[in-house]
C-alpha cells in the first residue's frame, strides 16, 4: 500500500475508534483505546468478533467439514467469529448416502456434535442436487421408485438431525444457466436426472418431505446467479409456483460466488426485496469474492489456481466490494437472516489461489474483514457510491 494511502487508512481507523465506542458498547463489544498514531496498524486494533458486530442483524456463518482436519488455530477462528456452520461436503447425497443401503454419517455426526458443543447452529447442505449424487437414486426405477428413494433419503437425513440442524438447503441449483428471453419467462430448469425422472414437481416434493421430517427446520431453495438477469426472473417464476403448490419453503439462498470484476449490486438490492415480496427470507449462503477471476457457481476455474499474491490495491478493491455488499445486507436486515462465507480462509476455500475470503491463508484478517466490521462500527468509512 502506498505510504500515503496507508496513513489515510490508519487515521481513518483511529478516528473510527472514537465514534464506534458508543455503538460498540450497545453491542457488548469492548473497544480498546486506539489512539491516533502513525504507527497504528489494523493488526493492533482490537479485533471484534463478526458474530457480535452483526448479532442484531443476521447470523454470520462459514462452510467447512468441521472439525475434520482443521487445526486448533482454525477451529478457534471459527469459534471466535461465526455462529452458524454449513457442512461444505459431508452432508451432500454422494458422500453421505453413496448407495441405497449405505449411509456414512461419521463426519456429519462429528460436525453436528462439534457445533452443538461449541454453541453454533448448523445449516444442512444439501438434500437434492444434480451434482455429488450417486446414480443409484435413478437406476432401474420409474417415477414412483425415484420419488420413494428421494423421500427415504430426506426423511432419514433430516430426521436424524431433527432439532439439531436449524435449516436446510432442500434443493440446490435447479435452474439452468442458459438464459431465456426476458419476455417469455420460464423456470428454465436444469435438465438433471431429478427433472428427467420425476418432472418439475421433484422440487415441491422435496420440500414436503423435509418439512414432514422436521417441521421446525427452515427450508431453503439455494442457487447461484439468481440475483440478476434471466436467472433471477426464472427464480421468481419457480418460487411462485412452489408457493402455489404448497411447498413449505421459508427462504431463498443467494449463494454469492462473486468476483471484484462484476458484482451486480443494484440487482442484488432489488432481488432481496423481490424475494421478500413473496414472503420469503433470504440467506447469503456461499459468499466469496475473488480478486479478479470469474464469478460463478460450482466447480471453480482451476486455471486461476496459480495467480500471484494480491497487491494492496487488489485487497482494497476487495475490501470495498465486501463493504458494499454488507451495506446492502444491513439495509435488508429484516429479510436477510444469515450471511455465510464459503470456507474459512484463503487456504480453506474451493477457489484456492483467488484469495476470495476475509482471512488470509495464515488465518489473519484481511482488509476485507476490517471493511465489513466498519460497515457497522465506523459509519465514517467512505464507501463508493452504489452503481
Ligand atoms: O466447496 C465445495 C467443493 O469442495 C466441492 O469439491 C464442490 C463439488 O461440487 O462443491 C463445492 O461447494 C459447492 C456447493 O456445494 C454448491 N454451490 C457451489 C459450491 C462451490 O462449488
């Protein structure tokens, strides 16, 4: 960071500490005395817990198959900042239910136990998906057989963690990426094995089965790219149909796999309001913002894996992007119930090499972390005007 820029940031942080103490005390956060000093480094400023900073607004989550092979330092970081955990892979149909009569609950059980022991909620991910789902679900069966298999899968998994998993991604990524004409809006469902075997009602059925298994769990439809463009229009068509068919759906998950090169801020702002107008809550379920690279959904572009370390300017751009996003989430805090990062650090991320998260590979807070904190604790922080 250029010296001048660094100095401006230090002074801003110093100024922030004065203005933030009143607000911080209402949040129950102790502010360290941060005197205006040229030697002040963000690292020397007391590091508030994100879950405390945002506790009046929404849950703050991370994804990972905890405790697994996470180090004590990583687990401590999770406990410090987050109050809800999404299993990144272990609860998906493929890993947990590889064949009809085989269940692998070990990692899921360990995760749920660790979270409960540490006073953290669990968001289950994911019951019905086109990916990471073994072929046996669809083999040698007509529609009624496949529906029964889906029902058994959902009933067993949701039932096992009834009262322990607060919410579930019931159906994940059912909408196709291919756009459609804005004038002829359709659900544009992905031509998945579920759609082929059961037809569009597979989504409604999945919600009904999940609700039967745990009537208290909050049930999500989860997808990427549904905040903007034709995919947003499709999501609205699909959600209206689900509600009409009596699907017990409570929330929409906007995954939030973005890149600093193109975040649709204005569309996101409108999309949250549009989903709320259907009577649904919204979760930001898989948040990460790469520095450059592509936005997208699953199976990230591995060709970015060898990008050089981010420059101070890149980190600042990323911090500003996160701040703008959190300002939108705060604006909609009556609707947004949870913001979950997809991973823990730039080491624990599916987009390794693209530096997408708010803790670096050594678990240290990046400028993006401070920017998110400052959205609430330092209203003086100058945010770029919304586009
Ligand atoms: O982060 C997950 C990665 O470890 C897996 O290899 C991948 C396999 O599909 O799934 C990743 O998580 C995805 C999530 O389950 C659904 N939305 C997109 C996520 C990133 O690909």
